[in-house]
C-alpha cells in the first residue's frame, strides 16, 4: 500500500503531464468529447483508490488510458442496450429516428489512420473543425486537449473568465448539436485547419513560457509539450513555411529559458540575462528555419515573429541590438497581422530609436482604443516609458494598474519592486508581450 500523500502527488503529476494524451486516446473510443472527458475524470478519481491499495503503476498514463477507455466502452454498450429496448417504449417513428443515430462500438471508429501520428496532435486537428469559429477552436483545444485552466485561457484571449467559460460551453454544445464527428481529418483537410492548430501550439507555448498564474514564471511541461507538437507538425507538413516559422519562434524563445529567473526565482530582464548560457544549438536551428522562411516569398506572422525574437537573441549585447531593424520587422508583422498586442510590442524598440516619449504616445493611442484595457503588459510598458521620461508619479500609477491585473507571482514580485522605487533608469525591456512576443523576458 502506498502513502496517500505520494499517491496524490503522482495523480497531480499525471494530470499535469498526461491529461491531454489520456483524453486524446479516449476520444477515439468514445466518439464524443463530453463522454471522453467524463470517463477520463472518472479514471483519475479511480486512480486515487486503486493506487493507494496497489501502488503507483510504472506507467501512470497507460493505466489511466486503459481505465478511461474501458469506461467509454461500457458507457457506449449501455447506450446501445438502452436503444435496443427503445422499440418497446417508443412509437415506431421515434424508434427509427433514434436508431439512426446509434454509434458503432469500435475501438477506432475510423479505422487505422496514420496521417497524424501523435494522439495529441490528432485531437488538436480534430477539435479545430471549420464549423467552429477559429477563436472557439483555439480556446476549446487549449482547455480540453492541452489542459490549460479556463482562467488562463481567458487571460490569453484578454477576456474575463466567465466570458471564456460561456464560449467554451457554446463550442461544446455546437459540436454535440451539429454532430461534428471526432475523426482524424483526411490529409487533404489538414491545410484548412492549419491556422488554428498553429495558434493552439503557440498559445500553449506562451502559457508555459510565462505562466498566467502561479508561483513560477515558467511551466516547463507546457513548453516541452508545445515543442514536441511543433516538431511533429513540422514532420507532418515540412513544406509549410509557417510551420517552420512557428518551430523557429519556439526554439529561439526557449533558448533563454535557463536565464530568465535567478536562483531565487526572481525575474531577470533581457539586459540582465547571461547570454553565454543561452542554448546556441537551438538558436542555430531556429536561424536556419528563419532564413529559409524569409527566402521563400512573403513571410507570414510566425516567420516574422521568429525573426524578431532571433534579432533580439543574436545581438552580441543588449545595447548592440539593432533596434531600427526591429521596428522595421514589427512594421512588416503589423501588415500581415494587425494585432494591438503587436503594436504594443513595437513600442519597445521604438523607444530605443525615437525615445520614450514617442513610444509613450503610441501606448496612449492603443490605450484609448480600449482593446488592451485589461492587459497588464500595456500598463507595465507604459509605466516603464513614463519612468524613463521622468514622470515618476504617473509611472507608479501605471505599475499599480499592472500589478492589480497580474496573477503570476514572479511578475508580481518584479512589478512590486518597480512600484516601490521607480528610478528613472534605462529599462527598455520591461515585462512585455507574453501572449504574442516572448522575446523580451
């Protein structure tokens, strides 16, 4: 018999690491996301009792997958048994109508299909169905497939948690009501779903790169999962420039992971990080992918984002960064992806080229538009620019606004430090751009 605390820790770890894999495998049996999610939850609950009695298995993911799939098979059999009795209970027309929607009991309803070899990637493509709005596709996949909390998904989309919960509910109801099949899309269908799949993997990575909440700045498990999916996607669609661009963006951004916090967990800004400890192999791989993407015609958003992150990373020092070229790259990015967050991130190099007051005018314009009112990084960037402009009282107010909107403890500690003593020093790389541009922290 295992110690209860050890079992609980094992279950928490399995939920954190294996939820997506277990759910993906169960959906293929259940053919219904709600049923699969229910069966997976039951499997985790059963694990608490079973593992306490018999010990934690050597492969928790396999144990959970087997338990969840068995529950799904049992549920489908119960449903089929019920429907077989319906003619005794219903009028003939009703019985015929209900029989028409019987689901076949099959371990793999669509037969073998290796067009998407990874279970999690298969389910991401499946959830990114064109019948759903793209934002709903991405949000639903992040929540259910990637295990990102609803509150953190809401932060990623700059909306409130109740709003996001309602969107997720509507998406699941549409899937059920429209009888959208949970099958692997055919190879010819993959390109039509690629944009949403790229968005899912990118947001999964950024959620790990700077966790929206919690004590730690970084969630390595989400980063590793996103990198794995990006590599699998590159192997699946090697000729897609944006697939290569996404992988490059993730590689060059993650190359600095070991230097983003100190030994005490304190956030280190770009100019404070030890460049000698950056992963040069990852940066070199990213560089080759970026060069190929830039040469392949008009680059898309991920290729341009990767080029921006690489320009930050490959500079010999912070002061030697080519700020003017960064502004140009941001201008090109805004042409293909006119996002207000991209416009905000552009103000960081703009301040180095044209001065903090010019950048502050751009931040004020974005704030007046109202799209980023609840975005903590707008207030953090504004505070930094105000401080560098000598407007210390206003800087404190902006830092306070950023702090009120921030749930990650490492970021809160950084903002509290700035709030307590906002000296008018050059700190051009203030916390910025977790969602769309992770180059700065």
